[in-house]
């Protein structure tokens, strides 16, 4: 049996999915299986002349919660009438917002979150140094992707994640008109990483992104050929249009009905299987199967952070660039790239550069070492550089 056979590829695919599901189930039990999702808000009972104490009794809100919501100084303040705090609508909005923030805070694992961010920094810096020394080989890449999946997905769970910082922020504001500050801090950190190094958190740290990446490479030979079927590169105009429409649809539905259309099909739930559900299981299964043939389908077609990261990527300090003085225009980098991005970077014949996940496949195959992941500025190729027969 050859090293890259359809049987081995299929077996590796099944093994990886079963491994992730099985170990994630155990990990969730160890962590306590917290859903880490905001509690659903209930309708508040508000009556004319109602005091704060009566409001708390009717709506089953304990005194400490009332104190936090209304800023009470002592027990005597419980007898104040609600109308002192505004209209019925204003009070309902204020209470729902503060309850939503309290629920967000209560549903977070405040031990795991700082540990995960700390390990993210250590892990990403280590990979960055390896890339700087140009030591990322196919074997090392696959091992690093697997380590990221196991550490940041299986061991440390589905949350937090880059996608969640965007999706949950929009949904929380749509339903409760509040912003959860820790989530905004996390989003700022993720975007700062993208600013420093091109899509870096998505490339090597995102648990769902690295899982898709590894699945794609399982179905690939060392010569960038598919083992099963055919691996295709979807046009960026198509993928980005779908991604924009999906985010717009998600936002409209969240604001109009409060429903989170991503939650039932959230691919990050593969790391908390008990919350996946039938619809989610089918969708995620199809998504991961598609990942054998399409590079990072969720990232390119649906992920809200993928879209935000792509926009921030335009200002990235460290990114893939080509030295045209040594480039022989062989096109091997563009052919080996799992998406269409390297072709756009190489020829610069289009103004829009697709998502680049800094996988460094392009550098591996470059025969003249003309590709760098560095602060070097991208330049335009010389006129006629890619004409037939030139520089071959």
C-alpha cells in the first residue's frame, strides 16, 4: 500500500474526527461541561407603583442582584418605586442588559480563559520563530496543526475562539443592547495578532481553523496532489460574497428576532459534542468532509472573524512577499497554495488579495528561496516577468 492511499486518507480522516469527539467529551466532563452560553432572557413583570422589593419578588431576583442593577445603598432603598428610574421601557431595557452581562460573566470559565490566552501567545511565538528560520516542513506543519487542535480545542475547549468574539458580540447587542467588555478585549487581542502577523491566529491558533487545515492536508500528497477526488480552489469573489451575505443575514435575524443562526451549526461545537445536536452534527460532518477537498470551507465561506480578519490583514506588518529579483516565474508557489491567494500575491494582477493563512506552503516549494514571511514590503513584478518563456 502506498504512503498516500485513499484507504489511509479515509482512515486518517475518521480517526482524527473520532479522536477529537472522544477526547473532547472527556475534557468537557473534567472542566464541568459548562455550556459557556448566555442564558435566555425572560419577560419581566412590571406594574404601576411597583417598588424595587416587589419587582424583585415577582421576577425572582434576589436582593444582591437588585442592589447591583439599581445601585442600592441600603435595604431602605428597596422600597423605592421603580418609576424613579425611568419609564417602563427604560427599566426593562436596563434590567435585561445588566442581567445579560451577569449571565455572560457567570457562564465564563475565568480560570481557563487566561490560561488559554497565555498558551496561545507561547504557541504562536514558537511557530513564528520556526517560520522565521524557514524550518516549517510538511511533517512539522501537520504536527503543529494537530498540537493546536488538541491543546486549544480538545483540552481547553470551544471557547473562547476568534469567531465567538464577533458572533457573540453582535448577538448580545442585538438581543440585550449591551457590550460585554472582556469579549471586546479578546477581539482586540485577536485583531492585534492579525495586524502584527497576517491571519496568524486563524492559521495556527484557531481550533476549528487548524482542524479544517489538517483535514485538507490529510487528503494531499507531498506534491500537493489530492489523494481522494480533487481539491478545488473556489474563486475569492464567490467565497467572500457568500461570507458577507451570511454575516449580513446573521445580523438581520439577530436584531429582528433574537435568533442566532450560527449557534445550531457552530463548528466549534465539535469540541463540546454534547451541545452539537442533530442539525449541527449533520452540518459539521458535511463541513469537515468538504474540508478534504476545499481549503478551510468555514473560514472562507461563513466565519465572521474570517471576514474581520481579512479586512485587518490589509494592514498586517508581517506577511508573505515575493522577491522578484530572484523569482524565476515558475508558478510553483501559486500551484501549491491551497487557495487562490498566492497567485494574487505573486502576479499582483488583481487589486484584491484573498485571505492568506500564512501556512508557508509557498515557501516550501519555491526553488529559489524568493518567498518570505517578513516585514518586507510587497512590490509589483517587473513588466513581462510572467510572459511565456520568461525567467524559466
